[in-house]
C-alpha cells in the first residue's frame, strides 16, 4: 500500500497558476506563464495572484487524483452543493446522475463510495494547497505587509470555507455535540497525519481563518469569482448561523450585502427568474465563471441537470407541493412549467423549472446576495428584533412579489416564513433546505409527487458521511471505529 497521508497528497512541488491575471479560465501549462515553482511564485504581487487564480480555478475542475477517476456527479464545488440540493423535499431527480443522492442511499455514505471519498478528499486537496499558499505568502521577502494581508485574507477565507464543508458533511449540528469527533486540522505544510479533532475546535479554526479574512480583506477584487471582504463575511455569516451566534451572523450578513437590502438586489421589474447563468448580475456575490472554449461542459451543476429545454441531462424536476407554495404574484413562479400536458400531477416529472439555462458558457453562482439578506432576517428574529426581521423580510419580498404589501408577522409564523423564502429563493442551488434542517436539528419529510419517498428524523444518520476507507488505511491516527454510529 502506498504510504501517504490522504489529505496531504495534494501538496506538490509546483503550484497551479495561470498566465492571465484577470482570467483564470486559461489552462495551466509548463511555460513561463504556467506552472510556478514555490521559489518563483511569491517573488511578486503578480506571481502570487497567479497562484491564487489557479486555486480558485480548482473549484470548477472535473476533480480527480491518482486514485480517483473523474465522474460527473463528483466534479467540484458545484457538485458538492448540488448533491445537498437534491436530498430534500423541493427537487426531484428522476434518473441518471445524482439519482443516488436524491434517493439518500446509504451506499452513497459508505466509506468506499466515490461520494465519501470525494467529499473528504476534494476539500482536503484545496486545504493542502492553501496551506502551501499561506506559507508562501507569510515567508515572502518581496511582498509588502499590505500585499501579504490581502493574499492571506483570500487564502484563509478559502481554507475556512473548505474546513466548513468538512464540518457540514461529516458531522451533525454543532449544538448537538460540540465534542464530537471531526475532521483533522492542518494549518502547516506537512506529510504527517493527525488525529480527528473535536467539532468545537474545528469551528474554532474556521472562525479564526474567516475573522482574519474579514478584518484584513479588501473591498476590491479582480471580479466576482475572487474572494474579498464581503465574500469572507458571507461565508462567516453561515458559519455563525450554524453556531447560533445570532448577533455575529447578522453583522456578517449585512457586510456581505452591504447593509441596504433594496440597493443590493434587483427590483421586482429588473429581477430575472429565468437564466441564472450570468455572473454579471448584481445579486451574484461569488461565482464560478465559465467560457465556451474553457467550459466544464456537462459536469456543471445545477444547469446541466435542471434545465428542461437545452440539451443536457435534463433529469431534474420540482415537487408539485413546493410549486404550490409560490403565490401568483411571485415572479419566481414564472420559471415553472409543465413537462408535458399528458402527465398526471402524481408523476414525478410533472413540473420542471427554467430557473437555470444550460450552455457551455453558463456561469454558476456560489453565493447570491438574497441568501445573506435572509440570514440577517433570521438572525434578527432569534435576537428578538421582530420589527427589524419583518423589515428585512418585507424589503426582500418587495423585490420578488409584484404589488407587494408589507406583512407584520411574529413568532413561529415569522420564522417559518423566513425559512420558506430561503427555499423559494435558493432551491436547486446550494442545498439550503438540507442545511437548515441539519443546523436546526429538524428532519426532512417528502410530500407530493416524489419518485422516492423519504422521512429523515432530526439528526438522522443520512445527514452525515462516513470517513472514507482510504483515509483510515493511510492515517495511523484514524481507525475503523471512527465510523461507529455513522
């Protein structure tokens, strides 16, 4: 058996970079403008920026390594988020890719499944390269202190983000058991494995990285595929939501959308309920860009799976009961259409959504600003600031509902309305329904015309992945007992 620690196998002697500073879609190569050695990478601002461009680009790749072949449903960050989106009540996968995720098959969680391996190795691939990047920036003798802080904020934001993905996938809610065993923590370039951490300590590392990123990040950036202070704050607001640190969640969310709801979002007239493939939309905070000649092709989720019109996999559908939750004056309802007039309402294929338009040049959103507007509304609610929560929610809804009339909700009705608006706004994007059920220790029960019935109890085992066998085989500090009870 090869002797390497699985989560550090990604550390290499060359660093991915791109020759074009403002377009990281170009393929890395071995020319002077391609791969950079560690010795050369951090000698200049441009060289360091090129390395970060390569790291950002890795999020959109068709992931593979020496032991893992490419597969459409385990491609990159977009695949991780879409897998969560199909596990709930709102989206239906009828066949083909992501079907096992939709069915919540236990086989997908097993320690030898490609989903388990990908969900562990992909974040650690990113973390290992980010540790290398952070060290290179910290030890550079050519970068100014301001330049170092700019790049360190980007590197630590991404590292915190990917540790957060591990916490979400391999653990239940923090409040359920802060001392639960969680993913090992690596902050240095190393070839030595480490034991599992405690979940509370993993969250400590995540918040440390992201708080640094918010404090030291810049407002400017190359474009919205890059990290800046607002992106870091958005990530951190979700982390604080998971930690039930409501005041901090609200503060970070407001930094993300820049305080003013109506200025941050489109108007009800300019809002486009169909497409979601153009990163120049003002509501997109952080994106995965594509270009026709540098495309991710049919790997791109959710577009290649949810688009019912343009040729692709076209295997995603919408629960009829979810569609019924949209009022007639809700512009988001314009995206729904019948698959075929001949299908009965009980058929899982009854409704499709035109929300996502697939093309080889379609961009994908990682974060959109409405998510953080609704984080702020929920966080205000939990602090007892009911008037403020209503104001934020009403301001948001006025950008989605024609002739909207403000409401004055309270108690559970207000809380549930915020959660429902999160589902309506973000369905099929990043798994918000799954995320909310997990962090709030709720279950998920499917209704309507699903092809696969499902009842997941609060803190159901199906909410967590098993640590993969390849990690157990290669890390002397982790044995098979780690998966007991998973």
